[in-house]
């Protein structure tokens, strides 16, 4: 068991090192885009399924409350938290529509839509990104190697350099924190 655990940690470190070499530019662009949107009175809408839903909620909590810096709350919504809305849309229409309808109701031109899918193939995330793009939102995708079907739907694609779901999710956790810190730096000139 110890050898397995050691190998898993080494694999995670190698994936993060590869991301540090090759994947940071879109993270910086995404943070700058989000900060600019917030400066212009716009917001971030974040969404995904399962662990990616948790990442969306984590990201939004850090923006609305605070990350490390004491600062005003920032405008962001997780489209994964309202169970009545989610279940009514899934029941009356289809589960693939749960993010589309919320984006149509809440998304404004100039807002940022952050769609998260480890595979880049989640139908409801893809449809959400497509709806956001058609409404003039800036689309940011957070996914795994290659981007899957998300790639053409995203103005900015942040791709973890792995197809192994746990490694992708580990990179996503780091990206969530990087985005929060970079937004704070861009908006408030500093971080903790």
C-alpha cells in the first residue's frame, strides 16, 4: 500500500509540474478576463457535474466570501446549487438543459461562463457553454488533456495534461486557487 500511495503522489506531482510548464498562460488570461468582467459590473457563472460541480461551488464560495485577502465580495454564481431549479429543469425538459436554462435566465453579455468537465464531453456542460457563447458571454473551459468537445466552445481553454480523472481533478483544484489569487491581485493589487 505504501508503494502504491508513493507512486500516486509522484504521478500527481509530475502532472502538476507538466501543467506548470505548459498550462499557466490560459489560467492568467482567464483570471484577467474574470477580473475585467467584474470591473465592468458583470459576473462569473460556474458549472459542472459531480466533482466538477464541487469545484464550481468551491470557486464561487472563494469569490463571494473571500479567498485569503480581506476584500469586498465578488459577483459569482454556481449553477449547481439550486436543487429545485435543477430538478425541475431535468424533470420538465432534460438533464442536458440544467445549465442552458439558467444561463438564459441569468447570463448577460460580458459575463464569464466557467464550464468544468474532466473529460470535456459532459453533454450538459457542452450545451451550457454553447448557450453562453451564443448570448455573448466569455466562455472558459476547465478540462483534461486535449479539451474534448469543449475546445471549440471555449474562448479560453484550461486543460490539465492528463486523461486520468484523479490527476485532472488535482490540477483543477490548483487552478481554482490560482484563479482566486490572480483575480485578487488584478482587482486589489495584492494577495495575502
